C-alpha cells in the first residue's frame, strides 16, 4: 500500500497502532472512500471538537478525541452511510467547515476545496505549483 493512503488514518488522528490504521484503510476501501480526504476530514473534526466548535451533541455522542480509535471506526461507518454528523462530514472537511461556520474553516488546510495533508506546499514551491495547476486538487502525484 502506498503511504499516502495509510498516513492520513494514523498520525493526524493520533493513532499509532498499525492494525487499527489498516482496519480503517480497509473499511474506507470497502466503502469506496478516499482515505486521504477521510483521514484529514476526521482530523479537522477532532480539532473542531477540541476547540469547542462542535460538541458531543453534534457528533451523535461520539467523543472525537485524538487517539480514540473506536470513535474513528464509528465515524467511518457514519460517514459512509451518511448518518448523523457523518452526512455533514461525507462531503469533506472544506464543505463541512463552510456549513458549520464558527471559524471551522481556519482549521482546514486546503487547495481548490480538497484538503492538503502533511505535504506543506508553502515550503515546497514545486508542490505548490502542482497543487495549484493539477487536475486533481491538492494531489501529490499530478
């Protein structure tokens, strides 16, 4: 498996357990979800939860805390089935932040509506050009 598919479901969510990361990646693949967008959307939701932008009531009682593997797995199912907050998150972090308001967009690094992960294009000029001109926004391979 290519690293870009595994990374977003691990460190950005404070998950270090390889078995859990692979379980999440497998679930995402079974549901036909982009692991990059999924991981970074969950990471943004965790940040919103930590900052009080969304609450436990908003998350259907799921404690979206860093490293909470059970919450991540539950949210993958909710997003795939568009249940509760999963319906909001299913369109990605940028669209969810726009609907949430309250400054949520300030916690989402994105390019053309797609999240930018660990490859910070502000310091890599060639990558910034690739993100800005690529057919697939914020994609590391084009």
